[in-house]
C-alpha cells in the first residue's frame, strides 16, 4: 500500500482551548471539542446556572436558576397560576392549567377525563352517522312511495284508445279492448311490422288517425326555420351527435291527449337531437287540444320568452 492510498485526514480547531482536532476519512464532521474540553462541558452541563433577574410585576429582585427568560418571581407566579383555573370540558371542575401536560393540557383536568371525553365524542359521531343513514333510507322509501302513487294516479287517468279513440282506464295499455288489439295486429301484419308501435311519422299518424302531410320533410322544415332549434336557440349541425337536425312536434304524435294534431306544417318545427330527447312526450303549449294553429301559438311564446328551454 503506497502513500497515495492512505486515508485522508481532516483538521479542525477546538472551540474551548484552540487545540487542533482531526477526523479520518471523508465522511462525518470534524470534532468541535477536544477530549478534555468535552469532559469539562459534560460536567458543567449537569449544573444549572443562576441568574439575577427583576420581576416585571412587583419589581423585586429574585434569582432564577437555569433560564434567564423568567419574568415573574415566585409569589407573583403563584398568584398568576392560581388566577388561571379553567374548567374541564368533561367533568366541569376547575383545575390548574400549568400542572397539566401532554394531550390534556389546558382542556381536561386529567388523562382519564380526556379518554372519557374522546369515547363520548366517538359515540356521538357514530350516532350521527346512524341517524343520517336512517334519514337517507327514510327519504328514499318516501320517494319510492311517492313514485308508486304517481304511477297509480297516471294508471287511473282517462286516456284515449289508439285505435278507436275511446277513453278508458287500463294502466299503461294503449288499446282499450281485445278487438282493438286484434285489429292493430292485423294492420301491422299487413304492413309488415313485427312490433305493435311503428316508428315512422306516417305510421304513427295512420295508427292514431292523425293528419299527415307528405310535403313536410326535414329539408322543408330546416329551410323554413333557418336550421335553428326553436327550443334552445342554437344552430343545428349535421354530423354532430347533440346538434343533429331533427323534426320536432309541438304536440307530440304519441301524446295520449293528442287527437287532432299530426305531422303538418302547423305542428312541426326544427329541433336538435339533444332537445328532442329532452322534450320526449311533453307538449310545448298549454291547452293544446283547443288550438287550431299550435305553431303560431308556440312562436308567440318563443318571441316573448326567448327560447323557454334554454
């Protein structure tokens, strides 16, 4: 092993006597004290130094051992501590704040009170969670009862038969009797339809006996309304999933109370796909069964309200 491979030695200076200190290697720090000064500091560390101070309250001279930061003498400090007697948050008794320590300092008179208070707090939180859960279940059950009552109310309402226009009460059924069902199946079979309800405007108007105008197509409606949706006021856009242009009906063809308004110029308007889905089977004007021109009545509402559903 040659001299270039020797361990590197770092040199420092003692804070007490100024003697040089050494440390071998490249890690760690150089000792700040030599061996003798370190032993002497260890002995002095166990002793507490006394300081001559003046009390800020009574202006008397007193001796403080260990710290020069003390501001009150013994008598003033005792009266000051006796004056600070807060109440325990658990049992309510008064206690000396300065005698407490740890987690219960200044709030509880003992550790036992702190433990009991935390237990009661956890029980209160658990009871609040159970109460919230009960209220949530109660609200959901009440909402379900309201929905059932609403379905029963709608099922008991009078609705016109799709085939014979006779008013009847039979839940969600659209046909009043077995004869109307047989006739509807016969007509659908001749038309090549597997399902009872047809999808096209012509089939819907034919099944319900509503007027149908073949000249009212998508191009005519878009050109007449300028391609703008009358529900939201936005311009329709071909190829866009939400703004795709569709034909909307002010009085929908599938509305149970619709007995006179079909696929005509007076009952159609430009509608985007999003608003068409929102409208569903709802009617855009009140008292629609009494209006001869639903489009004119609805345009008055649009001009005054500036697009009602926007």
